[in-house]
C-alpha cells in the first residue's frame, strides 16, 4: 500500500510515517497544500491522510484537486476541528473518513486499512491472517475453517488487532476504539479485559497459537512471535 | 403608547387651547365692536331726537323710530349725564324680554325737562357670539377628524419603514448566513436608522464570526499538540525494553492527555451551545435513543452490577440528534459513575418529562453549584462539566432541569417545553 501523509506538524508526520512504514507500507509525507498537490500530480497513491489546517490553505483543496483530475486516491481527513460542518463538507467532496485529533496511531491505522480494503477489494473480500479468516461483508470469522461466533465488540477488536499486528496498543486506544471518546469512563478500563479474555478463549478453541499478549501495565499486543 | 399617539395628544391639546383662546379673544373684540356700533347708532338717534325737538318744539311719536323704543319721562333735575347702559326690555307685540343697549339723556322741550331713554336690541351681537362658538366647535371637530385621518392613513404609511426595520431586527439571528437587508427610504431619519442598523449588524456578525473562528482555532491549536503527545506515546510504548514502572508512567500520561482532550472538547461544546452554533434540529425519538444508550452502557454498568430499568413511552422532541446523544451519554455516565455496587438506574419517560434517577449513598448533592462549571462531588474523578453541558443543552431547548434527592436516590428531572 502506498500512502501520502499531508500534515504540517513535523513530529506528528514523522510518527505516522514510521508507524506505517514498519509493515511494508510505502509512506511518503509533506507539510503543505502545494507540495501535496505536486506529489499527487506526479505519483499515484492508495490513500491520502489529509490534515485540514495546512499553512498554505485548507486541505479541502487536495480533495478538489483529486476530484477535478479524476484521481482515485482514498482520503482520510485528520482534522483538529471536531466540527460537524467540516466533517460533512469533507465527506461530501470525496473524503472517505474523518478522524478528529488527537487520535491514537492504532486507530488511524485501522481506519486507513478499512478504507483501503473498501476501495481495493470493493468490500467483497476476505481478510486472512494465518489460520484466521474474516469475511468482511458478512462479518463472520473462521479459525482453521471452523466458524466462531463473536460479539460485535469482539469482532471489532479482532479487526483492530489484526490491523495493528505486532504493535503494542494502549488500553486507552482500545477503549476509545470500542466505545468512542464520548463515553467518558475515566481511566477505568477493566471492562476491556473481559472482552479480550473472551476473544482469546474463542480463538484458542480452534488454534494453538495464542496471538493476544498482555503487555503488563499498558495494554495488549497481537503478535505471531 | 405609540409615538404618533403621543404627538397627536400634544397636538390636540395645544390646538384646542389655541382655538378656545382665539375664540374668546375673537368674541370679546367682536362684541366690543358691536357695542361701539350700537352706541354710535344710539347717539345718532339721540341727536335726531334733539334735532326734531329743536325744529318742531314738541316730542316725537314713538312710531317715528321703529325697532327702537324711545321713552320720555318728565324730570325736575337740572342735569343728567348722557350715558350708555345694558338693559332688559319687553316689546309690546312680544312677551319675551330681550336684552338691549340703551342711551339716556336730558332734553328740554319748551322749558320742560325730559329724560329720554332710547333702547335698541342687542340680539345681533348675541347671534354673533353663537356663530363664533359654533365655528370654533366645528373647527375643533374638523381638527379631530383630520388628525384621525392623518393618523390612520398618512402617519401609518410614514412609519411603515420604521416597523419594517423593527421586524427585521426582531427576526435578526446571528447565526443566519444572510445579511441585514438595507432598504432605501424617502425619510432621512429612517434612512439613517437603516444605515446604522445595517452597519451594526455587519459589525456584530463580523465579531461573531471572529469568535467562532477563535474557538475553532483554539481547538486546532490545542488538539495538534495533544495529537503529537498521543502519537509519541503510541510510538514510545513499542519499545520492548521498557519496564513495568515506566509503562505505568506512560499510562498516566495517556490518561492525562485523554482527560485534557475531553476537557477541551467539552469546553468547545459548551461555547458552541451557548453561542447557538449547533445547527440541524430534527424529530428525535427518545424511547429508541434511550434503549440504544441503555444497551451501549450496559457493559459499562456490569462492573458495578447495576440494573437499568427503563419505563419508556413514545416521545419525540425537536432537537439536534448530536446534542441528544451527548445529553444521554452524560446522564448515563453520571448515573453509572455515582452509583453503588448492585445499584439501580431508573429512567422514566413521559410526555411532559424525563426522570433519570440512580441509587446513591453519598447523600444529596449541593444544588447551588450542581450545574456550575468545574463543580464536582468529593468522590468524583470527572471534570465537572458533564452536568453543565446537560443543563446548557436543556436551556437551549427551553427545557427545565431539576435535581431531587429522596430515598437515597439522585433524580434529574427534565421537563420538556410544552410547545414542542
């Protein structure tokens, strides 16, 4: 997957790039509207991560450029503005998703992979991770050809973990992914543990590989090692 | 009272006074002139009588001086001053006494002295007074009618641009996109008013726009560093050499960052609600929404093994779906957070009100500061903005929110506006 990060905050740009680069994603970045349009003019990407507040103009300009030039890049807006108007405007002129700052890198990656899959496979696809097969349209999961029944939260969590495999994910990030940040539950993430425990048990019913590792004190990691 | 009515009242009072005074002065002058005329007539007649006596040497007959009544009385006095006086007399043919003007003097006929009195009717003068009175009254009447008509048809027309401007001002809404329309008017004052109002509306709109931009920029400026911190932490925890203690510290930073970001979001939301920046109202079915929220929060309530009991009823309100989501998120979060182990949450929805009650052990909350910003209970680890947001959402839609405590349960009662 080829990714373009358009973000003017250097630190954030570098972190996003390094987070995505590790699993073979080609990730390029730039910090201004003009450079972004220049890059999009010369190369094709699968997905563009687009900040709205750029120093030389609003990121909406990139969306307009893509639309006017019939380019097919998927666009995920990362905006500091949690404004409904901006969100609707972005989605109306061709963005595929809208993520409000601050966000966890894990959340960003899960969203990017989701819109990438939607664009690339026409949402008619299977996601295969070793012996785990996820039928995305029907939202059902097989482990070694044995169907397993997951609750909605467990299914979301499994997708989230696979999107961020080999990464440590903080409990906060998991909680926000599953419940959204409106559900202001104040640093008490015990309830995540129950979901993780159930998911791990359901997977272990049909495989010997325990992918879900607890990183004591901070969160979890979905890993083959 | 309308300005035109004030103006008319003053106008009418002054005009009536002037008219009455004018009428009085007119009356006195006319009656004075009339009397002088009468007196001149009477003197002429007296001279005629004297001439007659001098030529004929005898007193004239009554008939010779018709209309007037001449009387001769023989007197012995040597002198009588010639004088004029008002009198009442009765003509022979008529019974009615009449007012008149008379002259009396002394004449000598063949050595005899006679006092002569000539009386003339002053009816014409009285008639004049009546005419003047009637004219004055008629003038007043005409004035009233004219004022009424002016009021009705001309003044109202003149004031129309003013009322147009007034109505536009009443309908003026800051968050509307369209500008205050500037209409040209024939009347200079209204023209000035329109221009001033127009200028004011532009200024207010631009201030408002700046405020809106400021809040959004503030959000941007704070959110980007927060995003940076979060992403740095996300990257940092990938380091496998970190020890448990260090991860714990990072976890605390995560929590603080999360709290800061929620605090920022909440403050921005409050600004938006207070400035009425939330657009898009629709009919929201509360029962479905409550059921959905109860399902969402069910998991979170499991920790305390709470039971949620909903007494639902179909109820639609005209509100923003987004704000209703936030309202119930806050109410549910509060009800779960400030609950006992094995506690209870009861939600009762009726046509008029929504009651959100939950069991508690802490005793009643301080109602004075309950809905204030950053006020929170002693055991609360929240931000103290949840109930402020709830309260502001309620007042945005003219709903009334009250708090009660009885039977060891907190209850928040939202009374819907009867109009919706």
